[in-house]
C-alpha cells in the first residue's frame, strides 16, 4: 500500500485495474439481473392458471 501511495505510476496502474474490476462486476450484475428477470417471466408463464389467474 505504501508503494501505491508513494509511486504515481503504481497508483495509476492500481486505479486502472480497480476501474476494470468494478466495470466487470457491474457487467456481471447486469447480466445476472437480466437472467433473473427472464427466469421470473418464464416461471410466471408456467404457473399461470387457465383463465389468466395466477397460482398462489
């Protein structure tokens, strides 16, 4: 940590890697949310009763 704090080049590399990791995590979360939403919609179709009612 001392090197990151004292060396501008190391700090820049650390920040770039941190930004990349955060962007990747955000992308993974968005993909997971889209998958969950699609699964929810599919399950709603499966559990829809005749006449448009929903199963309890």
